[in-house]
C-alpha cells in the first residue's frame, strides 16, 4: 500500500443504525477496519479481548491515560472507556482506513486534537422514526427510551461539528453513502499528492 | 429544489480531457450546468451567443469589469475572457450545481475570493501520456506542443490549491470519480443542515 489510510469518525444517536451500517461497510471494504476500544468493564459472554475490546484493569487504564496513549477517554457508570492511539497509527501506516465508532462528546475531543480525519454523523429521517426503532428493540423501559431520545436530540444539535451527515433511511443507501464519502476523500489533494508529484518528477 | 447548488471549479492541463469529461458529466446529471464565459473575441462558425459564450464588445466587457460583475477575468492575445457572476448566482439559487471550466490562474483568483466552492484538478497519468494525447490531435506544431507541456507542468505544480485531484486514465472512470465527489459534497454538513434541523424541529 502506497498511501496512508484515513481516520474516520462515525457517530450517531443510539438507534441510528450505525452498528449495522459499520458491519456491512467492513464486509464490503477490505481497506477499512474498526478501531477497538479499551475498557475497564468486565467482558460479556462471547466478548474477546483485543477483538471486541482491550479489557484493562483500572490501574492499566489509568497508566494509559498518564502516558497519553488514548485519543480520548471517558467514564460511564464507574467504568472507563477509551481509544488507544497506537493500533490506529499502525493501521493508518499500513494504508488501512480506521473507523472510530464513538459518541458525540468523545468525537469532539478527538476533533479538537486532530485535523487529519473525516467525520461522519449518521442521522435518522425523524425523531418519530427513531422512537419507533427504539421501541421495536422491545428491550428497553419507557424511561430508557425517553432518555435515549433526549440524548439523541442533544447529539443531533452537535452534528454541525462533523464534516458529513449521512441519512440512514435504508441501511443499504446509508452504506452506499459512506462508500461515496470514503471514495471521494481518497481523491483529496493531500491523498493524491504522491500521484501528482510522480507525474511531475517523471516529466 | 430545496437546496442551493454548489459551485465547482474544474481545471486541468490542455490535453487532460476535461472537455470530454464535462460533456459526459452534464449528459449524466440533470442537476449540473456549465458556466458560460464572456469574451470579446469574435464568434467562430457555429458558436452561439449566450450558449457558447456571452459575446461582448470591449466597451461592454470593461463595463462588466467596472461593475465588479465578473468572478475573474483575464486578457489573452488581445481579447478579454471572464466569468459573469449573475447567471451563476441564479443557477445556484435554483439548486443547480455550476461547473466553472477555468484555467489555473483564473481558478486561483476565484478561490481567493470565495470559500463556498468545490475545486477539482484533472490530472493525466504521466507527462508522456499527455504528450501522446497532444500529438494525437495532429493539429499542433512542435512549438505549440512543447509550450503546452511547459504550461501543463506549471499547472500540475499548482494542483495543491485544489480540494480534489481526479486522475483521467480512462474518461469513464474520471467521470465516475467526479460523480463521487459531487455526491459526497452534497452530504457536507452545510448542505445537510436543513435535513438535520427538520429532524430536530419536528421532534
């Protein structure tokens, strides 16, 4: 691979379908991988270390924080979650695009510190549709649903921080739209500079 | 149409195939038009006023300059060439994307004054290939060919001013790449803001 990959931030409200979209996208693109988060929470059945998460003790996680080894981190319900930078660097150097699936606050922290990234916000057609999707899961209490809707509204109000907004009306369309964005971004001058300079140098 | 169109600058060396690419692109996209230049040169056989050019007298052209009605202009071989802003404004307001086919110096003048545009530089696979294409035309003297190659090298060296670089290895691929760029740019936050706000307002 001659070119560096690109770091892609992907956010969207709970229920926006980003998990499904990312799964399909990764099946369709050999050039793209999903970043793995570090966490101090206990593995759930079936979750593998280094695959689903880097499972860490609290001490190990705080050592990562001290070393500045995380792109961002946060604490929820007494557990740390964060994004280790080192594996991302390696993938990018190998020419792989790396997707960070990350909630809005974490995404903004990363955007504040890096400019070499492409950020995509997944939106839903309407709040009514989001509510329907959350109810269809059938696993959540009314309180939880109302909480998620309130968070979704706050997140949508931060969409302006992102480069692109992708509507998830149908999963296939949303996946196609993200392909389009990645393919266009590969034609940015910064990612085509080598090609241009080669034409000039062999003149 | 609910959304404004986008202004697209398209440049590339003589022989890069941009004319052919634009012709195909316009056939394939009803949402995109080509900007018409104003000039003081005489119409050639078959050239129509207001279609191929806005043909102007020197006095009329200088009046456009004085009124600030041109996005950019230049003088070549004793004739003025320029880009009237008014028709572009109208198309954009109607939701049409407008392509400015413009050489590098003119493009840079426009970029210096406007930030709401998408700029694309068409490149060729190699200078050898460009030379072959120029010779294949069979219409130009050796001097003219050498002159065009020198200009092409100077233009390639300014490609860094453009947002995107599109390789024209095959016309169909190049057209496809420009579709990809336009389709991705339509998902920029600024062009999707209305969608996001509608979701929020109907909540």
